[in-house]
């Protein structure tokens, strides 16, 4: 469901009505904000470079950069069992711009060095984001957004005010829904150097941000037909959000609302400015509540069943109360063994209402079985009792135990022209020597340089065999 209402006021004739209407948008000349439309895909191994550069632009310029991470094109096609982050609107967007490779992006849809698109890794060069931010904008934008966590109704009001004439007489407002903290796969050709901060668990769980989920406006926006100095208006939208898009959960607490005004229709014309906000969330119970969502234990291998191993698990919690959660208690064990207690404590970066948080627990040691279970209980959000029943869970996981070999181990060794410089041995868990072969005279000697290896008449190894 989408409803649109619009109020247009003329500053010259109706100045008192602006105050009466309680317009929140600034009427002073403000600098332009940067709007980055970035095209990406989960199978694009270079795309983490673009994600990192765009996030750096956001971090370096708080409140001044709007980013839409659009999954589209061949690299966004999911494999079997993989999430599908594509949208119909994103596919249309992809086709409308001159994209020659991925990742690719626009910057306020302006032409830079002869092209409307460029590699987003260059976003922070002087002629890109910094140049846009230094300019004055023709229009200011203010967003008020509210989302009800129970009914899933999202309400967005966008106010605009023109401080100078826009180049064109008709502009277009786009309102987009974005989502952060989307956990899923991502190719990375760098072996985790392109964007290490985004990995929850490399190489399996990547945290995608600013993921485009759809427009509240039409594909190319709703028209603003008066774009002269002093023109102002409010455009309102209401939509009931689905629980998922293409099977990917749409967590309301993780969404952003982006609004930007373009000076031309469809892909033509520059974007004049934009804003992005997190909706104000309603519908929570008044007490503090924390919900256990999931846990993960890394995959390991072990030679012997019953061997003592140490792992670092992680869990994901959700705040379903009305207050930010700064502390919580996590009690966990492996296979019903001795429990450990981990205290989540993050006053500087609390878990806000409706949001989820994934974090590592302390390492835990246990006797490995081929099939294991981590038991988790979460309690005492902000130091008070938790009334929810959704505060515990189990995480089954496997430890790859090597199969018995009936005391036989097959070793294949191919020697070079210097077999007399080779020594090999097998030891047990207690470092007892089980078997060895080769030239014992070079045992532990890794720095012989050009010196000849000590002779060993018992060495049966031959050259090039």
C-alpha cells in the first residue's frame, strides 16, 4: 500500500503558512550531499573494494553521504541455496546506466571524465565525493520516518525547500528503502584484505550494508513541478513492509530511508542532493527484553575423538525492548559440560531497540566428538530479569574426526636431485617419535646454505624417485 500527499507553498505569498505547517526543513543555503548508487553482486570478487570505499566516504563525512548498494547483473545471480538480494527496481536501474563492469557507481548521476559511472573505489579522490560536498545545493531535504515493529507499517514524510532555482522546471523525488546488517556470502579475490571490517566469519559470512530493497516512490521518482527559489513541499508515503524480500528477511530495525531529488527524468540529469535516516521505531514492550537469535561454531578437524580442543563461538542477539541494551549475560557450554559466562558490555555502542548484534564469546575448551552441541542462555538485559521465553537455544556442530587407519599411514614422497638432504618423521600427540626415514644427519637443520648434507649410509632415499 502506498499513499502520497503533497503540499506546495510559495514562500513569497504564503510565508506565515510555512510556520503554521511546522516545516522542519532548513530554509538556509546548505551544501550539497553526495548520493552514491553502487551496483554490486555476491559473486563479484572485486566488489568488496567498492563497499569499503563507499563506507569510508560515509564514515569520513557523517550525515553527508547517501549510499544505495544495488545487487544486480550476472554477479548478483545466486547459486543453489544462496540468498537473492536482487530486486526488480534494481535490475531496471542497472540497465539504465552505462555499466561496463562490477563494481560500478554513479555520483549524483553526474558525468565525470566523460562517463556517468566509475569504479566506486575512487569515491574519495578529490574530484569525486569531496568535490560534490563542497558545492551549494539548490534544494534542502528533511526526512521524518516512523516504523511500527508489530504492524510493520512504515510512514515517511519528506520535506523540501529550494534555496535557488533548479536547472530544470520539473524535478523528481525518489524515496528508497535500504537495509543494513544483511549477513550472507560474498566473493573476495583478496583473501580478506579488500574489506576486512565487513566479514563476520571469513570466508562464509559477510555483512552487507545499505542494501537496496525497493522504492516507496515509482521507479524514477515522483514529480516536483515547482522548483524555483522559495518553493517548498511535503510528500508523504505509507507502506506495510513484507517480512522478507525474495526469501531474505527484512528486519525493520536495520532499515534506512534514503530520499534524493534528481534534476532530470529517469537516468538523465544530476541528483541535486539527498538525505538518509533510520526510522523511529514504535511498538516495543516497555520492559527490557533480549532475544537469542542464533549461534555459530567454526568448523574444525581433529585426529582423535575425545581430544581436547578450543573454539571461539559467536552468537546473535536481538533487542526487543524499549531501551538500548548495554549489558547482558550469556551462559554457554559444550555437550553439557562446564558452563562459561560471558558478559556483553558495550555502553558506547549499545544494541538499540529492534536491532541485532553478532559478537564472539570467549574461547571454550571441551572434548571433541564427531557430533556436538553448544547450549546457550541469555539473561539480565541491562541488569534486570528478562521476561521473554526466547532467550536460549542450541547450536549443533560437527568436528571432523579422522577415520581409523588400522595403524597404517601411507606417505608419498617425491625427491629431487638432493635426496640426501631429505628427512621425514611422524610423531604422536605427545611428540613421541613413531616413524622416521631419510638422512637423520639433517634433522632440524634448515640453514645449511651451500654446505653439503652430512652423509648417512642408512638413508634409502634415491634422487628423483
